[in-house]
C-alpha cells in the first residue's frame, strides 16, 4: 500500500482588489461591520472583461503546482476539481483542465462539496493513490463567486463574504508510509441543505420557468445563507472533524504544527483556536485578504502558509472544513 504526499502547490487570485469601502459604495454596508463580523478587509473579484473563470484560474494555479512538483503535464494521471461555481452547468471544470493544460486523456472528476470541496477532493485523490491506481493527481479548488452574487443591499449578508480565486496541489505516490496523508474523515447532513444554497437554476427550477416569471424580486438564483444557523453548526463540526482526525492517528492537539481551517469567518477560526488552545503559529488565516473562496480557501491558505515557510518537513498539518450540504471533514498529513 502506498501513501500520497503533496509534491507541488500553487494558487492564483485575480488582480482586482475590492475593499470593504468599495462595497459600501454599492450597498448599505461598512468596513466596521464586515471586519467585526467576519475579519475580512478585502477580497478579489474578477473584473468584467477578464478571461478568468473557475477553470481558467484553476489551470493557472495548476501550472504552478505542476512545475513546483518538478513534473510536466505528461506525468499527471488524474484530475479532481472542486467547485460550486463551474464554468458550465455541465460538463464539469475537470475536463476543461485536461484540455487547457494539454494533459493526456486522463480521467477528470468534479467534486460538488462547496466549502468542504478541497478536503473531499484530497480524500478522493488519496484513495486512488493508496490503491496504486494512479501516481500523480492534480487536485484543484477554484471559485468564481463574484459573477453570481446579489451586490445590492438585499444580498449584503452573503455577498460581502465571498471572493474569487483558485489553488491546486499535486498529490503524488510515496512509499514512505510515515509521510503524506495519514487519514481523511468526511461527513454530510443533508437535512440542512437549504440553509446554505442556490435554488435555481436547477432541474426543479429550470431557466425558462425563471424567465417566464420574470420577477425582479426572485432571489432564488442568488446564494442564500442562514448565517447564524450555519455559524453555530460550523464551530461544532470543525471541532469534531479535527478531533476525529487526531484520535484516528493517536495524536493530541499539541501535536498539531499547522491547522488550515476553511476560511469562512475569522471569528470561527478564532473560536477554534481558543477552544483547542492553539498558538498563533499553529494555525493560518488569510480570510482578511481574500474573503471566503469556498472550495479554494483551504488550498490557497495551505499554499500561502507553505510559501511563507510556516510548514516544514515532518510537520503535522491538519486541513479542516465545513460548509453547505452541510458537509464537513478533515485531512491529517505528515509533511
Ligand atoms: O463557508 C461556509 C460556511 N459559512 C459560514 O460558516 C458562515 C457562518 N456565518 C457567519 O459567518 C455569520 O453569520 C455572518 C457573517 C454571515 C453574519 O454575521 P451575524 O453576526 O450572524 O449577523 P446577522 O446575519 O445576524 O446580522 C446582524 C445585523 C442584521 O441587522 P439587524 O436585523 O440586526 O438590524 C443584518 O441586517 O447585521 C445586518 N447586516 C449587515 N450590516 C451591514 C447583514 N449583513 C450586513 C452587511 N453590512 N454586509
């Protein structure tokens, strides 16, 4: 049996910085509210006219990750792409990556697990490597939120939170079983599906029906979030996911060298930090700069933490996420 290990990391965010003050010019909000409730100072939103999409940003991040892994397109055996904002309703973004990067006709799968998307994607890729089926898998998280947000006061409780961006990891086979992904833990609770969702378009709310209604008050095609409800579940599920991973490996909280929590809200991350008594060096946040980039958030944060030299050989790295579905999970890695 093999283990899988990250051999390359990369991220890409659009150049266009949107500050809280910028938002206060288009909706009734302010820097103080946003920073106090979420910790966010600014986010990146793709500028109108840009060629960036979820797939394009994913490809940009992937090129960096593949190069840093010391590999070429030829070496990639499989693609796992996590996003809730795909370029097309179908097909998924994974197949676009195969084309954009000129990969062999390798398999590609999209993961639809929102904020937990990257944790799920890593777990899926890990299984293919552990069984010996593939050697090098490209794992991508990418989101283009800004095109689909309600940027009026009506949508302010959701739209100020989300940002655009992408990250990618190359997961490679290793024969050293003490290194790489030690375990992953995935969960879902579908009864809360409509607490954080986009209702339309979907098979039940198809486009012609929406156009026929032509109702400017129709909010069903904007993300809806029951923020307080989601927040309460997030703090509980984050803790459970981390504890479950540690217990499965006979590890303690004090063994964690770096926790990368999904960047949903700085207050959630701070709650977790306090609860687990983690020092500032034991966890990494960058929501201040990028907002919540959903499936991209964990991989962008992991890449930045690594680039800043905060992750070293042999470190115990924990990825944890919670989000729409609800879904949540963790990945425990020995670097
Ligand atoms: O990533 C997936 C998982 N997501 C999460 O984990 C997010 C979890 N939830 C949250 O992070 C928080 O619930 C939010 C940041 C979304 C909202 O914070 P909150 O402290 O729960 O605020 P709230 O929704 O209870 O709203 C408080 C007040 C309301 O006004 P009233 O009714 O008290 O007069 C809102 O209308 O703040 C108002 N408000 C705003 N004011 C200024 C809501 N959005 C804004 C805004 N600017 N952008």
